[in-house]
């Protein structure tokens, strides 16, 4: 059996303020730090351990991972950071208040931008101060691959290559893997792992700092998946019967 744990970062400053965040590099709140320490305690309590970890290049995910590894006395583990694990890019919506945006554009339109599978938000212009064009983290990235605004479909399509090229090899070597990332990048990974239909995955919620554990067979097809619960138990996730999972 192969074990994979997915962990969404703790509450961020812009989560608290109800702002579209995307690739904007905001920090954790004190509550986010506390949530993450609680997650580390659940992992220890459940006897879950790791050999390697992966995260995005955004500080809220990196700090979440660092806190977990510190609390589990695993700061020495190898950590791999990659932009493909970043949150969905919210384009020109980044930094806007969600409630105010709904009042301006209509709740139905904002729901489509937030929760549809393949409708992206309005794109951000390259010369916008919020753009990632001049960010050193992406200096080596072909401008054609630098998002200006992503749908969940777009996000999933850029996460899966890293899954196949970065994470799958570690799992096949027997490593116990932790991925600390974001709601939408992890949602895309769940869609791929469980072959979730397009119309179902946008509504699947991954709470902040709540460990999602996958137990995978030798072909990396999920056998079980569950959230760790506060009482030390497991909350199983089941999907309607389908033709099978996507495996590796």
C-alpha cells in the first residue's frame, strides 16, 4: 500500500478577509497557524509519517508544511517546491472582496467564476501590478505558461504533469508523501486520482488544514480516502460508482 496525504494550507489573511487570493502571496493568520498545529497533532495521533514532502511556491502553503514538519520533528525531510502546485490563478479578481464582487457582477456570475469547471475569471493584464510577470519565482517560466486567469480545468491540467513527473516517482519508490498546497490545486489532484466527473469536482470541499489521506494500491489507484477527524477517527469519502480511477 502507498500512502499519500493532501493538506490544504491553514487560514490565510485573505481567507479571513474574504478576498480572492490566487497567486497573491499572503501569509497565514494566527488562526491558520493554530489550525496547522492541530493538523500536525492529528497526523501524529494517527501514526502517519512521511519520507518526502511537496508544496507550492506560495508562503501560506510553505509555512503550513514547515509547521507540520517542525511539530512532527521532521524538518530534515526533503521538500520540493513547484509553481504547478500553486493555487488557481484568479486573474483580475485577485485582491477583490468576494461579496462586493458578487454585488457588482451578480451572484450567479461570481458563482460561475468560482465554482464552474471550465470558465476562467477575467484575465489580468501583464502590466497590472498584481501580475506575476516580474516575480522572480517565475523568471524561468515560459510566458506562454504563465497564467493570467485559470478555470479549475486549467489548474488541474497544470497540476497533473507535476503529479506524474514529481510525485508519482516518489510513491513508486515506496515513499510516504505529504503534499501541502491549496484548495483548487488539491481539488484538481483529487479529480485525477478518483476520476471525479467535471460537474462534481468544483463542489468538493477541502477544509483548511484538515489532512486528507489516500491509501493507494500498487498501481496507485485509490483503495480508500478519508479525512482525519478531531476525535482521532476517519471520515471516509465515497464517490458514486464509475468506470474506475485514473491511477498514475
